[in-house]
């Protein structure tokens, strides 16, 4: 493949999803940090890349890709190495449902509920207790439904790791950085999946530096 440029900083859960996939594929790429916390995605330079002011953005094969799902599926289809999209239609549906749950519910609950409260609030007055409680409830609901989709399989969508696992793991990482971790992660079936995920090299190699 042609040289790749990944725009986005390591602290982004969605950027980490792409970085985990690239690590699993053994792909070489250049990363240009675009720090969400400093408002850099809303600067004119990045808005030229993505007018919605989001990361990641990937330049590859003479084209520019936005949206994590499109980026991940393109890389999975075009890079050599293990596939992270199940061949079985039912397993693909489980993967797609998990990605949808993360995109539509879990990510917003994490950011607007837990992270805004514990990590981003500049003062006690900025902390929204109601949003925190709602975030906990929404995250637990999301995790319960994802674990129902997983059933007795080692990974969310079957016997092999899929994009579903790469979507969920970065969120669980941030939950663990908060005092609410035991409450949120105390969901039936989650613990063994989470411990298995944290032992994977692509997880440890892509862990962001929060210092």
C-alpha cells in the first residue's frame, strides 16, 4: 500500500481503534497528532481534512478517509494480515450491532457522563452529578447488551477478535481511569473478556500516555 498518514492524537478512543488495527496488521504509517483537548480538530487546517472537526482522518492510496468505521473496514480489506471482520453473517451482525451501540450510546455516555465529570471539569461547580449518574446507567446498559451479543464466545463476535473488540476496548480503558470503574464494569460476562483484551499486544502497545 501507499504511505499512510493518520491524523489524530493517541488519547482519542477512535484513533486508538485504528491504531490497534494497524498494529495487528503490522502496517507502517505516519501519525500527525491532532489534539481534541486543545481544540485542534476545529482549526482551519484540520477542517480542510474533515469539515466535521473529528478524528481520525486517514490519507491512504490517494484518497482521504473520515469516519472510523469506514477507515477500519478499508484497512481490514486492503492490508495483509488477520481479518477483523467475521465471515459468518450472524457474527458480522453482532460486530455491527456492537459498533452501533458504541457510536450511538456508549461513547456519549463515557464522554458526557464520566470524563466530563472526573477528568475535564475545571472546578467542582463544573461537575454535573446528574450527567454522571446518567452516564453510568447508559454505559452499564451498553455493556450489558454487548455482553449479551457476545454470549459464551471468547470475543464479542465469535472465536476471533473483530472490530467490535477494537471499538469497545478504548472506552473500557477510560472507564478504568475513573472512580466509577467498579460500578460501570461490574457487568455479567465483561470481566473475562476485558482481562483477555488487556493481555493483547495491540492493546498494550497503543495505550495512551495520560501523564
